[in-house]
C-alpha cells in the first residue's frame, strides 16, 4: 500500500466506536479509537483494530509507535488492549519497538503476556535478532511452558546459533510436550550437528508429535550418522511419524546413504543389506537399487549353491527310497535287517541334518530366494514321509518272518 493511502475503517468498527460513515479520522485520532476498540469482547473487532493499527503504524511509525507502546503498560484497564498492541507491534516490525519488548519479555509479571511478546518477536524478522539473549534466558522460565515454547520457536526463526547449547539443555529437562516439539523444530532450523544426540534420543519419545519433530529436525541437520536412526523411525507405530521420517531420508543424497550403509557392511554385511532393503521399501532410488543388486548377487549365488547341494542330497534320498521299495519284497532277512538297522538310519540322519534356518534368518534372503526355499521345504517333507513309509514296510516284512523289530526305534505303527 502507498504510505499516503489509508485503508477504509471496518464498518463494524465504525458502528461500535460510533464513527460516522462519512468521517475520515486523522492518524492521531484513529490510533486512539483503535486502541479503545481493542477493549471489545468480540474477537473480530479486536482483530480488525489490530489490522488498522498495523496499517497506520507502517504509514506513520513516529506517531503510532509511542501510543501503541504506551498501551503495553500493565496498568491498562483491559488485558485485550495489551495483547492487541503487542500483536500490532509484531506485524509493524519497527526496530524502535525492540528494546521495549525485550524489557517486557524479561520483566513483565504476566507470563502469558511475556509468551505473547516472545511470539511477536519472531514475527519481526532480522531486526529482532538483538533479542536473542533475552529469548535464551526465558528458556529456563518455570512459570510458563507457553513462554518457553514461543521463545524456542522464535530462536529457530531467527536461526540463533548461540541458542544451540541452551536449547539442548532445555530439551533435556523439558516436560511439556508443546515446548519439546518447538525446541526440536528450532534445533532443526538452526541446523547444528551438536543437536543430533538429543534429537536421536527423542525418536522413541512417548509423544508421537515430539518424535515427528525430532526426526524432521534430524533431516534438516543432514548428519550422515543420523541416516540409520531416521531409517528405523520409518517403522514407527504412528503413520504420521513414518511420513516425517521418509521426508527426512529424502533430504540425504543417495551417495551419502550408500556411504553410510557401506560402513555398516564392513562389520555386518547382512545388516547393511537389510538397511538397503528398508530404505528402498520407502524410497524409490535407482542408484541405491543398483548398489543393492551389486552387493546381493554374489551372496545369493553362494546361497543358491548351498541350496543346490541340499536339493541334490534330498533327491538322492528319494531315489534310495524308490529303489528299495521296488526290491524289498525280494530281499533276504539278512538284507532287510541291514536295511532297517544301517542304511535307513544313515539316510534319516542325512535328512535330519537339513536346516533352512540359514536361509530364513535374513528376511531379504527369504524374500529373494522364496521359491527355491519352498522347493527344498517340500522336498524335505516328501523325503521324510517316503523314508518313514519304507521303514514301516521293511518292519512289516520282518514281523511276518517272525523277527523282532529292529533299527533302534519303537514298535512301528501299522501302515494305513
């Protein structure tokens, strides 16, 4: 708006303040009228009065600021006037009002008003940076969590690097969830890596919104060492926290992600691959996908070789059973005894030693080799059943020959 132009007075304000429709007020009178309008119990009236004060304050600061600053006096009759006046000062953003506001921030007896001052300093931009020390001081205020919350938020807006240690210390003892969230947000805005440890510890906080703010802040700081903690948070029990974690991960380049996971691979290759899999589950990244394939291929080939060996052994067990089923009716008692006492136990031992745990313990291996594992599992069950049937059949033949049951096992059940 042109400084010489005036906004039309709100019709509701004209009515409540009894201003004739055709009357134009000079700035001096307009300010007095709007300050009186701040006494209204109607929020819309007060909001309109603040808007009008901002208009005249920007147009004529030398006239408006002294009057508005005077309205901050704690002795004014209505608290709404004080709060409306400080809101107007925040939007006017004139450097001449900073020092008085700092004084109220430090010394006013009303903690709610001090909280409002802290908030409005954040609306004033860079000119409010001189209030940094006062804002840091009130981080330890014991009377008002809202004051601590607003001070922390403003320090983040001002990106006050001197506030990092005080904010971290405040976060260690803060019990109010709203204040904790704003401290996390502020640390993220400032972007100092010194905050990484405390923010990481809050990824398991009971309050979901605090967890969300903490992981969001870690993403803004972009320390590569926070990639894995952020990745873990993508599995948070709350979907909104998961979403914030995914957003935070996206801030890291694929080069940083691969570098961090590769460090893990030096000590635990399987854990690194699990990290890669979890990352790709949340973020589609061609570079990372290629890296995973590059790492996984030799590992999967080695496991396939092991599986082929197991499969070959199980198939040989099947062949053994099939061949002996064809000839047991022609075997002598001696051969039958040897079969049930020596040969079958040997094959049973071979089957018993088959284990799929090695392939199933790593979820990504089980997923990638799912069909191969299922084939072996089916073959394992089939071989065991067939061998059991062969044992039963041999023992039946021995029983018919009036020979005792052999082979070190209990009396066989009659085949169905």
